[in-house]
C-alpha cells in the first residue's frame, strides 16, 4: 500500500465498453458465454478460461493446444490488449442448457513455468541476477527486460535445475520487488508499491460493484523461517530468520533446498521467505466495472466510505471477466494479499523443491557453522588444509586446528557436531562458546548436547590423534 495524506476526488470515467476476443485472429466475441483472464504479480503467470456457445458443435475440433487467444477491452475502440494467451486444452460440454466449448490456457509467458535454471552468483544485485537468467533462456522465446529496474540489494545464489519462476520469487522476496510479464513478453521488475496508477480508481457510487473478504488475514503469518541447505559433502547448512516482533508465540516455516550450498545462500533464502510471510497487509477482493489501464503491482485508489477505505492499494491479482452470464466487462481486483488455496499454501509455506534426506536436522537446531575446507582458514598446529581436506602435516601423528570465532547475537543453548572424512575415530571434536577460553568435547557425532556454559563467541577445535585421519567437511549445528 502507498500511504497517503492527500484528499482524492475521483472523476467518473465514461463507460462505453468495447470488448473483442479473438481465437487464431478470428473474432468470437458474440459467442462468449463467460470468460476470465487472470494476471497476478510475482506469485505466478497468467491463466484464462473461455466458454463459448457451441450450437450444433460448430466450433468442436476447430481449436488446438498452442492456438493464440487475445482479449481486448477498453471504453473506446476495443484496441487495448488486456491478455495474450495460448490454448492448453479444449473440452465439449453438453447439458440441458445447451452445447458449449470450454477452452483453458495460460498467458503466452507460460514457458517461464517450463524452464529450469542453473545459475551461480555471489554478492550480486538481484536485478543483475534476473537479467542473467533471462539471457540464458533461448532467444527464440522472445523474453526481454527493458523494464527491469536496477536495484542494489546483493544476493548469493546456487540454483541447480530450479524452476525459473521460483527463482524470480526468491529474488523479489529478497529485494522487496515485484515482477510480472507483459503481453509483449517484456519482464517488469520494480520496487514494491512504487507504481501509482492515476488512470483508474475504484469508487463507491461510480464503478464499484461489490467487495468481499475485506480484512487482514493473519492465518498464514509466520514469525520465523528455518532454512536448510547442504554443503558439497552432504552436511546441513542451517539458518533461522526470526521476526523482530516474534514474542512468545512462535510460528515456523521450514524450507529445504539442497541448491543452497553456502551459509550466505541459506541465510538469503531464509530472510527472503521471512519477508514474504510476515507483515501481512489488509486484503480486499473488489469487483468493479472494467478497469482498462491497470497492471499487476499497480497501486490504485480505492474509495469505499462505508468500509472507511480511502487509500492506494497494491493490485496483486487482476481478473478481467466478460460474457453474457457476466453482464458485460467486469474487473475483479485482489489487493495486497493474494487469495490462498490448499495448493498455494503448501507451495508458499513449505518449499520442497529439493528435499534433503542425508542433511536432516532431526534435533531442530536453528543455525550451523560450516567448513568445507575448500580454502585455508583458522589456526594450525601441525595440521594443514590441502586438496579440500583437513589433516595433519606430513610426518606428524597428532595436530590441532582451531576455527575462526563467530560472534552470535545470543548465547548458545544446544550444539551438535556433524563431520565427514576418513578414519574419524582418530579425530576429537570440541566447541567453545567463549572464544576458546574453555573447550568442551563432543564425544558423539550427530548427537545434540546442552551447552555447558553461557556464551556467544562460537569456535570449533579439531584434534587429530592419527596421521591417517582426515576431515573432508564439518558442521556445528547450534541454537
């Protein structure tokens, strides 16, 4: 929402509805019983449903998957393109009411739901990442990014066969941006609540018809997100993003994504999802006469005195409806919060694009301190990191390695050590919560222990008692 202190007096627009619906370039408007044309922002791509009067089966067999469908609507000359789709399937319906042909399909940008992304980026602006993954699409698809606004939010990603639009949602959550695909296949990417539509408004006494589901839905609001990734050795990387207003009522979301293989990537994933599931705004579902200039993500004026509503709200989904049963051209606007069904709830709140099995977090710890030993770090005493492993230096039976100290925001309450390598029976693992002043041994791997003392300066110590032992990767999980 764009908060305003302005006084707005909407000027009624002339309503002279002009609509045209074409299939394969042929005007079928007069045969339309009812239709809906859906365009969301950020949460997905558009769909349409079209029901035609099909007396004596005159249209049966005429239309096939891939055929182009266009919906034009305005108050002038029906030349304003509102939706460009392609048919997915058709089916014949016959009842006592007559014979009809039902056509369903998706927005012409549907290939973004069919494409998978392999991409790596480190501390890169989200807008740059978006352009990079668009550039990786086949040129024949025709997607462009003229309207991708540059932002300065940096993000690290490691995507392996991740659905394209899932990547888009991750970027928008991190940057607090919105995204949609225009009918000409140009991708729009812009800051949330940055576009004020001055061409249309919904006003009681003018074009407003009805409202439902008005209010703030807190049912799906969460207070923390626990994200689990996986390093190259299969050990878990854990980060928990916690809302500043969590209080005593903890409402959690879990995200398992093996493509997040560094601490920064897992942290970005958790924090982006936390933004999505907190600070829910007032939702409005409003039906009006047709709105001809609105785009997904626009903020338009809604003035309904009886509900004490007078502000600019963000359009998260636009559904244009038209047909004999509809009564003309109508626009159903979802403001601020999208409608949620079972499918979208599962998708949005429990992301399982790649389930982690080996990297489970059975003890439900909130964070992890990981070392893959791909580069040298910490301090050595007769140890070395070479070729991706930690081991004793040549000729030494014993040795000690101590990690850098990580400063935490709160004291450690529980710890659990994970490690991979060879002959780990010749290795002893320790942790410290006071920067190495006092060390405590973790006798068993994969077992949770209560922290013995209070402290928030976390460090790990590895002691070798065998020259043949080596550690490939380790992770200290903690809460």
